């Protein structure tokens, strides 16, 4: 389960960075923050 959450976090952060490049600032920030919460540091949120 941790591996799946880590992959999801990477996808969210990459999508957030791409959104920032497309000048969608708010959406990009939201995706990056959610990705960081889901990622390795935030796995405990779902356990």
C-alpha cells in the first residue's frame, strides 16, 4: 500500500509542476501540496 501511495504522490507532484508551467498557479499548488501529504512523509495520514 505504501508503494501505491508513493507512486500516486509522484504523479500528483509532477501534474502540479506541469500545471504551474501552464500558468494554472492555484491548481498546481493544490496538486503539489496534496502530493506531498500523500507521499512518504504523509503515509501515516492514511494508516
